[in-house]
C-alpha cells in the first residue's frame, strides 16, 4: 500500500483529501503546518507528498527546496489557491513534480496523483545509457565519462523525458505539459533555454548536436 502525506493548514480540506485517498486505497498521514509536514516527510518517507503553497511555519516552496537539498526525492504535488502569485517554473525548478490549483475536483486530483506515482514507479530501478552518459533513474544520478554531471531538477526531468521518448518529434507544448506540468505557457523559451543547457553538458560539440536535435517547424527530437 502506497503512503501519501498531506500537508495543509485547512482542517476541512485536509481531512476531505485524507478520506478521499483512504477510499482510493492509500495509506494517509496528515500534517497541519509546514514545519510538522517537513519533519514528517523526513521520518515517514512517503511515496508522495501533497503540500499547500501557503502554510504557517514553513511555506510549500521552502519545503520543496529543503527536501531536495536534503536529497529526498519523494514526488511532490503542490496545492495552490486561485489568485496565488505562483511562479510555476520556480516550483518545478526547485523540485516539485506537479501542481494543482484549488478548487479542484476529485477526478483531477486523483489523475495527477496517479500520474506522478506511475512516473516514479516506472522510473525506479533503471539505468539508461546514451553516448558516453549513464543515467541512474532510481538515484537521480547522471554520470558522463566517469564524472557526475550536476543538473537542476528541471534539467534532469527534461533529460529523463527525452530518454523515455527517444527518436520521437516533440513539440514545445508537449514538452512543457509533460516536464513542467502545464498545457501551455506564453513563452516557450523555457524549453529552448533548457535544451541549450543539456547540449552544453552532454554534446561533444554543443553547436553541432548529435543527441538533442532541433526539428524545424516542430520542436525537438532526442537520438540516443
């Protein structure tokens, strides 16, 4: 049975989510403030964390940032209220795997939860190779020519997405939706900027890429 930790200071919503998850067959733990939630994340090591953006004691952003700094790779879904000034790119850069905007329906939340858990389960216990690079999915460690390559969470997630979709033409919108978690964004330079970083770190010549290819009029294709 998979375990989900819900961190939210809204008693009614927290209890409702907890009951819903139990009905879906998950083991549930609840925390009412950020500090308690962070500490329980470390001690329980749940399979998934649902965390509200605004919390007393420690914000959702601070929890994400600190857990990733502690090398805790538990998947995280952030809950944010309509009207919150939320920088979605920032959330995903600091390690959140997805976000859901309140109010949300049961079906939407469960779909997000299942998708994130499915990704985490599928990715575990795998080592993937391309060129002179080795990607240990379970440990989130990338090694090139015997040396570890430092990646931001967004760079790593983009790399894994390419590995999972090798030799497929991918539009920028598909990449944004799959890696950053939203269907569209007014500026697709987010994708382009991260492709540049991957080329710099993994191509023998970033100016003449062999793995991360541009498909003109479409987007990108990854060739192992």
